[in-house]
C-alpha cells in the first residue's frame, strides 16, 4: 500500500477556496474509492516554500475530521512551535474515519468500506493534491487519540515501510477495549479481520526491526491506562524500542490539547530530512 498521488483517481475533488480559508486550514472533500462514498479531510498547511513531512492525525469515536482543529487547536499548537523554530514545517492531515458506526476503528469493513486503505493510501495522496509545497515523496508520521490512537498504533506497525514515526494519546490498545465507547456489538469489529491482524502488538512484534519510531502516552486517571501499561510491559519484555509516558489527566480534550505537542515534536524529530537536522 504505497500508491502515489498520481496513481489514485478521485472521481470528484472539492477544495476550499483560499480566499475564505483561515489559520492555514484547508478543507477537502473527495469521492473515495476505498470508502465508496464522499469523505472529508481537514489539513493544516503552513506558509512555507518547501514541506517534507505529513502527519496523519486520527480522531476518536463520535468525532470527525474537524475535531482536532476545533476542539484541541492542533493547528495553533503547530503554528506556535513553528514560529519558535522548534519544528520544521509539516502538513497535518486530519481525515474522517469514514463516519460509520460510532467509530470505524480505521478497519477494513465489508461492503466496500476500506477505512484502512483510505488512511494509508488515499489521505497522503490528498495531502499532496492540497499542498503544492509538499515534496513529491514526503515523509509520513501517524498519530491519534483514543480510537485514533489504536489506528495509529496498528496501521503504523502494520505498514512500517510507509511511516517514520508513530504517536498515540490515550490509545485503545486492543480492539475489544472499544466496546465501552460504541453502541455496536463488539462482534462486528472482530469480524473485520483475524485476531492477529487486529492486534497492534502482533504487528509490532512482527515488524520490530523495521518499526517506525514509536511513542505513546496515557493519563493517570484514564480508564485506558491499564491497556497502555500492558502494551508498554509487553514491548519492554521483548525489547521493542519505544517511549511510554504516564501523564496527569484523563480521557478528555484538555488532556489531548495539552500533550499534542509531543506528537508534533516526535514527528519532526523522526521525519526531518537528515541534511536539515
């Protein structure tokens, strides 16, 4: 799964008009072949002559493409770090998860709803279409919160050749842990693929030698903390390189807004071209 922008045909593409855009945010709606429907992406595109990095930023249950920008101010955090010279310019691509069920889990569902392919193939291609300053082969990082953290951990580890960095906040670390958050039966999620394929730890073990730079964090008052600790312990036991942080806070937007800069710094550190480090 590494098709370039030129090899993916979107039957329809709608881009926001720069005359009405604000704060570097651009909005895109495409007809997605992977999803079989229209889908949205919010992008933050800094004012720079050259951009080498794209951060794919995944939302959690109940949300959509706009929540990272309009509930956490992700673009403002990035702009502040950029202005202080603490990160290089990067595009932040914030896609919808397909808007199926309370959350799609970023999985490949039956009946043509392949959210996995939408994220790893089509969203990077959309970023290249929407951001002319991007280099032809930008370096990719993937991050997210809660269900989006699960998507980042799983997809980053499953497709290590595509990504340079993985970052997750308050992540669901095993697909059964999505059950308390959604109305749909867990069996629907489990039926999407094999137990191995759905398990981020399986892919981390399998690809441990090629694994992108991995970090994740969780609040000390978060109900998902035990799962994050278990993942950390398993990775420690097997010698898989990673960074895990337990931080003050719970499973909420104040926590994610406060700690998002960790994702930005991690993506910048591991995606910045060597000649610019």
